[in-house]
C-alpha cells in the first residue's frame, strides 16, 4: 500500500507545502517521517500574500512527487495557533482541495508539529514550542518525548514569557519557528488512518484567542 498525503503549513511567515509518500501503514508520525519520502517547497511572504504563492508551491511539489491531486490519499493542514491571516489561507486551500478531490482532510496542531520536529532533532525529554502571539504574549504548550513521538503534558497557553517560565517543565527544550509541512503531513496520516477525519465545513483555526480587531470591536 502506498500513501500520499499533502501537508500545508501557513501559520508563520513561510508558506510551506509538502507531499509525503510512503509504503505500508506507519505506526506513528515519527515512523512516517523516517520511512517516507518528502518533497517540500516553501516561500516567504507577507501573511496576506500566502494565497499568491501557495498554488505555485503546490504545483511544484506535485510535479516533483510525480503525483496529481487525484493521487492524494489525504490532505493535512496546520490549524494553529499562529497568524490569523496565514491560517485562514491554508485552511481555505485545504478545504477547496479536499472537496474538489473528495479527499479526506485532517487538521493538525501547529504546536504539536513543532514539538515533533524538535523530537527528531533531540533526545528530549521535554519540548516547549513557542509562537509569538504579539501584544507581549506567546502561544505555547509542553510536550514530552515518547517512543513513538511526543505527548502533550501542558497547555496550550496564551501567556507572557514570564508566566510561561513558571508553567514550563524544568529544562524543557524551547522551540521556535514553524514546523515543516512534511511533519504536518505525517501527523495527518496518523489521524486519517485512525479515521479521525475533519469535516471541511466545520474545521476552523485554533486561534486560542480572538483577533485584535474583533476584541476592539466588542470592546467599543
């Protein structure tokens, strides 16, 4: 059995697209990354302009992976937290492609994907992915290494850096920067194999807090 899953990561300043191809049924996302072949491309842009480059990146990875949209067994998309505008771009594209190809869709936590990337680079045992939430705060969660990947043990939080220092595990490895799109795809494969499909009509970003414009409008 050959599986091909598209991964989309638009939570940060880099728009990332990957196709992860592997044979057999992986037991974990870590195994999927280690055993699979990933083709990934990225481009840096303003968050609002991710929509202008994402389809070009998509064409590029499909061509290099020698696949078409109809060949995909699943689509996985980073749902945040992260840039409100960037996340909307990724989710919109993922939903359009899922509906067009009648392809199963999975939503993946950006923080979990960051932790899994860290797990592949380090023995751990604890990982603390951190994303700038602006206004003097960060998004974060605590993860612990397991034999098959990572497990969330705290959060997610929207806190000041000082408060995070009190919440985080002692000597946790701090991680910054968005995850690879291939990692989003690997986590998506596991969700899809477990029949944890997302309904395109109901999948929404994990903002963790309301956009500033909404808060200002409600406050006004």
